[in-house]
């Protein structure tokens, strides 16, 4: 087991991150700051799709040093011309809800990310005019001492 630093004992502080909105047609990601550990608690984001006919499928992923450490299931699908909210939550089950309600993206319970890990989404068949917005993630955070 490789040590990732010395962290203060006890419960970490809550941190809400507003992720930078990416340019249209691109997916979002967030790099964990150096010298921190972060346990995802929840998140939310919205994908507005263009009129281009295609079914977009969204997956959450986490990378460590460029290697995939987790990826969510490939959930349902989002049609053209829809404003669809996504909720990001820990769990083991696929949860789908449509018709204006959130689609739930599930990540492994107990997941802890370390400095320079990346969390983000990939969207199959994303169109150049599709737009992610209102992206936030909530973490329990520990800072290296």
C-alpha cells in the first residue's frame, strides 16, 4: 500500500465545488487538488441537448494517474431537445427516472479520491451544440498536514 500523505484524523470538512462549465459539445471533469483526499457525497448537473437526433448516454468516471478506477453504468438515454438534470449519488443500483425528473448516476459507496485524481462524465453521441451547466459536487475533504 502506498502512502498518500499524512492527514489530520477525524471527520473531514464538507466542501461544495462548482465545476467550471465546459464549452458546448464537451464533457465536464474536476481534478482533485494536490495534498487532499475527497470522498464524494453527492452532486448535480444539467445536460441540455440540441435538436440533433441522437440518444445521449452519460457515464460518470474517476481516473487515478490516467487509469480508470471506476465508471458508472451506462444510464438510459437522453433524447434531442431536452433539458435533463442528473443527480450524482453513492450506491450500487441503477436508478433511472425520466420525463423531467433527475436521472441518477451512481458511484461506488466509500469511494475516496486523492490529489490529482479526476472525476467527470463522458457522453456518448454528444453533439457540438449540447451544453452541460449547473455542475456541482459535494465532498468530505481532508487536507494533508
